[in-house]
C-alpha cells in the first residue's frame, strides 16, 4: 500500500515530490504509525505521537499554517504528557496494559479524561480545532493528501484507541466527545455543500470522514483494525 501511494504521489506533480522529499516523509510517517500503533508503554506512545507532529511540521511549507499546526499539536502533546504523568504518579508503571487499574485506584479522574480528550480532539482537528485541517487548502494536493491520511488525524485515532480506558473513567468525557463529533460532522457537511473550491471541499469531506470514523471507533474500538482503513481509499 505504501508503494502504491508513493507511485501515485510521484505521478501527481512529480517535481514537488523530488524537491521536498515527500517520498521520504511518507516512509517516515509509516514508521511513526508502526511505533504508535504498536506502543506498549507511555514512552513509546509519546514518541510516536510527537513524531507525527515533527514530520507534519516539515511537510507544511506555509508559515502561517505551520505555526497553527505546531500550536495545536504542542497543546495536544502537553495535555497528553500531563495526563500520563498523573496516571504514572498513581500507578507507578508506564505500561498501557495497566490503565484499567486507574479507574479503581486513580485520582483527578475528570482532569485526566479532559486532558486526553483535548489531546485527541486537537490532534485530529475536530470541532474547535478544525482550522488545523481546513487551512491546508492553501497547500498542493500532494501535501494535502499526505497530511490528511498519514498525519495527526490518524495519530488522534490511534491515541483514542490506546487511551480509551482513561476516557471511560469520567462520566462526562464520552458524551462531550460525541457532541464534538456531531458538531464536526455538521461543520464538514455544511462546508462541503456550500464551498466550491475543490481542495476546500475535499478537506471538509475529510472532516466529515474523521468525525464518522471516531463515532464508529467509539462504539467498536476494534474497528480501527478491521474496518476504518478499508474505507480510506474511497474517501
């Protein structure tokens, strides 16, 4: 799949690919995905998440969009780091397998759940942070496609799947997340209908897709492995 993606990107405006090294960045994104998806402790999770931020920074070449991207993702990384630090201070372990124990023994549960929610929403560019996705319309299609399907929205989905036990410890986290998803879905639907610019329309449709994918993932966590990726090509 990676080879096919590289083949396609080299056909679409090949001059840009050779000039900015999109090929190398795509391979590094795949490596970051493997690290984050296969993470078993907090350190691997944080390194994988930060890798997406660093690689996305190098792929964006518009200064204003780059600053916005870094701000949102730095906020997400700090929220993630703080939440995991609180969990570690109570559990004394960095293993992701032990997150379930925090529900019974942990403290500051609402704060931890809120920080994880901020990290997931900010990284994914959902409602309140949607400009991170929508402002990519200033970039070329190669960058837009690579950012849309290989960067922070995907990282946000992986973080959600890995850290869902920490969201379930608070009664308000999942309902609030559902409200954000509905707002994102409506925002994306309205933009896709009203706006004529083809790249802007594609990004609003991406916002719709990720809102739908998160709703699916929230109901069936294992869908990340056997369902969501199969519809990405169609999107």
